[in-house]
C-alpha cells in the first residue's frame, strides 16, 4: 500500500501572519503618534529664526523709508530713495551743461594704432568714386 499524500494548506497560516504583522504595525504607529512631542528643539529654533527675520525686515524697512543721521559731523543723512532721487534730479537739472573732463585712453592697443593710422592715410590718398566719374 502506498501512503496517502496530503498537501498542507498554508492559507490560514499566511493570513494569520499578515494579520499579526498589521496589528503590530498599527500598535507601533499609535505609540509613536502618542509619544511624539509636537514642540521639538528644531521647531523652536525655526520659530526663533522667523522672529529674527521679521525683526530684521522691520528695521531694514524703517531704514529704507525713514530719515536719520548717518554721520552728523560730516553732514551725511539717510533719506528715502524717492526723496533722494527727486533731490538729485533737481540738482542735475540746475547744473549747466559743459564739456566732459573725463580723459579717455586710446581704445586701440599699441599694435592696432598703426593699423588705424594706415587705414586713415589709405582712405585719404585714394580718390573718391564720385570725383573720378566723368560726365
């Protein structure tokens, strides 16, 4: 006689394993949610940085829009940009027009200065097309 071969069904064992795994994951997730502190060191630092940034923006805005002495002995004052531009345009419009006193260097390097002079001499020496045409 031949022994009877029976196949074992792993379905219920597999489903029980999945159930216990999900139950364990749920318990761990709940544990971490309940024990996790909402106010951490990093969130405190982030709030402090945001407060510092807001204070800095407020002081910078006051500097940009307000007037104050920078150095009273030298007569240096801080003005709002709109007012400073208006005063500068009035001063520039009142200034008379005159020749520039800015000294401009030769734009050609030493090697090109001779080439420029040669081209000017060649252009002056060659007859113009209008002068050579005879009616």
